[in-house]
């Protein structure tokens, strides 16, 4: 895995993790009973984005390290997910 592939893998994992972490412990205007006119009751009042970004960074790094280890160790290769045998037989040697 090259450096560009590693960075792209980390960014994808980071954003997927961020979308999972974002709704956790969010307080909406409807929950607090202070709805600003012109906004939806489900609009966040306290979102704590900076804290969630740091949590996401830590979780994403651990997930990225596991994925990078699996890829670099060869536990799973492209041939393992070739369901239709389009790659042909493996090379001898």
C-alpha cells in the first residue's frame, strides 16, 4: 500500500466514523424546549463538534491501523475477493 492509498483509506474511515459519532449525545432545540423561530425542532443546540472530531480521529486511527495491518500482512488479498475468477490462476512461484 502506497502513501496515497494509506491517506485515502484513513480519510474514508475518518468520515465514515464521523458520521456514526455525530448523532451521539446531541441535544436538539426540541429536547431543551428552546426552539428558535424559523428553525426545526430537531436542530442541534449543543453539538460538541470539536470534541467529536477528536474522538473520531482516535477511533479512525485504530480502525485504520487494523485495516492497514490486514492489507500489508497479506491476510486478505485481491484474489480472496475475486468471486468470478477474472484474475486467472495465481502465478507459480
